[in-house]
C-alpha cells in the first residue's frame, strides 16, 4: 500500500468519524439526586448511551464548556442527606483553572468541582485518536498484502 492510498484511507476515516458541527458543541451531564438511590450520585458510571436511557439524567449543550458537580450535605458525616447535582455553568472561573473546593453556593456550604470539556462532569470519556487508528489500519493492510 503506497503513501497515496494511506492518505486516502486516513482522510476517509477522518471524514466519516468526525461529528457534525452541531454535535461538536461541548455538553454537560444535567441531573440532581439525593441519597444512595439516585442516578446522579458518585461514582457516576453512565456513558452517553446510558444517559439517553436514564430518566432524570440528561446531556445538555453547554456554550461555555464549563461543567460542574455540586455536592450538598447536611454535615460531612451524613450520607443520607447528601444531594449531588451535575450542571452546566454559564461561565468558568476567572483564572480558567479546573478545580474542586468547598465554597458557598445559594447561601449553602457545598463541595463544587468545575471542569472544561465534553461531558467532563460525568463518566470518563474514551477519546479515540483517529490519526492513530488510520496509521494502524495502513500498517495492517500493508502487512496483509
């Protein structure tokens, strides 16, 4: 397989696997639950397919790209009263740094995490490098031929 064929394969894979511009917007998980039975609690193990099927858990477009998780608790030792909320923030922190910290939100002391990225406040995303995929494909085809 020559270089020209590898280039065609690479560009084809890139073309068919890149999301359209409307989908390329960053999204955040949006939900709220209280206690151990809620779908929003930690650890949050749902992927984007499972989120679509789960009642009360949504993927919402987030123009700022800043997602967050807020944990409210009656006290630090009481897990029963713990509420977890995942949401999109209208804007990120002034310094642009991702972080988790105790803060005051809506007149309550909460533990808040801010992150920048697609569905970063939910499950871990498995990012596929399409260029690496194309390279592996080219090497495999060349090895077979």
